[in-house]
């Protein structure tokens, strides 16, 4: 397993999907993972230092985990199957290590909040370096590694209310 950190969030215009860009610590190798807009927002809010009066889902899980006497030791991004990435959250509760299957996007959002380390399988970094073309076309606000040149923040800023659909509730 290789330690990675969140380099940036980007938006893939070809699939209209947010992408979290993980970078191997100490190198230029990256691992892009396409994620959902909710998880992208949770990661972006934390990276931007945005706090809410009431806990959002990932904040709630951090509180529950702490309340039960657990800490997130680290996250392992283990494999990809049929374009779906898999991760494990390794939780320490009183000296007992518990492995919890989770989506990488949720795991990353929680790891950032708990300042836990993130690791990825070396094979994922190797295959990502061969399969993904990373654009740095000057449109990405200086973030190296932005997919398709548009950051998630820029994309969200351009959205109109009607682009989000109708929400009842």
C-alpha cells in the first residue's frame, strides 16, 4: 500500500462527474476516482474550511465513531472491479482493529475530518498512470491534475437551480 493525499477535486466534463485526485505522497503519480456530487461536496467543504451549525452525514459519522470510543486509523483503497473502487476503513476501538467496507469517497471525506492517513494499492496507481490522461490546460485554476481542465468549484459556480432538479421533502 502506498500513502496518498487529496490533491484536488475536478469535474470530468465527458461524464459530468466529480473526480477526486489522489496523489502519491512524495511523487507525481495520481489516482483519479470518479465520485458522486454529495461526497465531492463533503470533501470540498472540508478542504475549504466550511463548517455548518449542524453535522452533515460525514460529520455525524465522525461524532458517532468518537462517541463509541473509536478512531479511524487509516483508509485503504484496495481494488477496482467493473469500474467500481473499493475501500476499507480501519477503525481502532480500544486496541481492537475493525475493518469496515466503504466507498472510497465516503472514506476520504471521513479521513480528512479525522486527519487519518489514506493508502492505495500500488497496482491502482500503476494502472491509473497508464489509463488516465490528466489535463493541465490553464483553465484549472492552477491545480495540476484537473480532469478536463475544469475544477469542481468552477462547475458548481456555473450551475443554475434548474440544473439540480426538483427536490420534494
